[in-house]
């Protein structure tokens, strides 16, 4: 979606919001971005739980990653993993050759 492709918002309001955000310091914009990402993650997790019912944290994390991979091609490096490493992997420690 392009910045001006919003169909339910007038161009004047889009420009107004843009000016408000650009008045913030880079640190404020960065913090706002992190807060928005955190809220988005909370919404996704709640949606998954609503769709699938009670899941373990491990199952929930795997579903979050599955959904993120579906829409974010920059996460291609996760494509060869069936599931996100769980507690057993953390207990075993890092593999040789891994950073």
C-alpha cells in the first residue's frame, strides 16, 4: 500500500498526520514505532488465540513466526525451519558454527 492509497482518509488528514509525526524528534519517532510494533504483536497473538484456542507459548510463538514469514519476505532465512526453537534448544546451548 502506498502512503496515499488510504481510501478512508482525506489527503488533508494524511498530510496533517505526516506533519505531526515529522515534528517529533527521531528518538520520539523511533519510540513510537517500537510501541506500534509491540501493540501489533499483542493484537496478532490475541487473534491467534481467538482463532486457535488455548496454545502453549511454544505453539503460539511458532504460529506468530509462521504468519510473519507468510507476509514478510525478509524473513526468508526462517523458511527452512519447521518450528521455532523451543526450550530444548535453549537448554542444549548453541550449535557449532552458529554465532
